[in-house]
C-alpha cells in the first residue's frame, strides 16, 4: 500500500468502503470517541468539513474504544450520538483499533507515515489527527490537543 487511497474500511452503516472514492481530495483522518474530554472537537471538525468540503476536504471519523473505554457504544449508538449531539455529517466508520496487534491496516500505515512525539508510532489518545494530501500522502500528524481551528489555519496556508 502506497497511498491512503489504497485502503478499505467498513463504514458506520456496515458497508465496506474504499478510501479511493476520495482520490484527489484532502483527508483529515481522526480517531474519535463519544465520552472524551476532546469530544466537543466534533463541532469544530464538522465546521471544517462544511467550510472546506467544496475545496476538496473530507473529514473521516474512526471511532475507537482503546483509550479509557471512552467509546463504549455500538455503531448505531455512535451514529445517533454524533448526529444528535453534534449534527455530524462527515463520513464515520465502524469502530476500530488504532494501536496494537489488531490495529486497522490503514492506521498502521498512517502511524508509519507520520510518527508522533519522540518518533513514537503509537496513537496516544482520542482525536489524534492525520492530514493527507490530494495525492494520498500523509503530510502532518496532529495531537489530540490540536483543535480543528488550528487545522483550519493550516488549511488556509496551503
């Protein structure tokens, strides 16, 4: 696998999706959780999506329950929460693991492409973000504390 567009993942409705359907788009990939201190970032992520989607940005949310059991629900519960609490319309995927032996292959690849603090590949917490350019290459990794507003400023510089 050489670009983000070479991967597949099951969406929140259980359908297998090729990330290639967003070929030529800029992707912001985020491991999300419904019961985290960073959960209010859903609002900013949705604003990014609505503001920049006509310019080719796609926000992709990947629920993960590996950090403090902060995503305990099933896909239907996650979808309902995101819709009613934050009016999320950007694509959401089925719950995955981002670290360890069962990490989703897409996340294994993302972590190899953009290492974290001190060169670590591990995702440290919910709402770690990866910016992928229109060619499918990872260009930046953002910490959970990096807000969608900060990312918006970076997008405006591009």
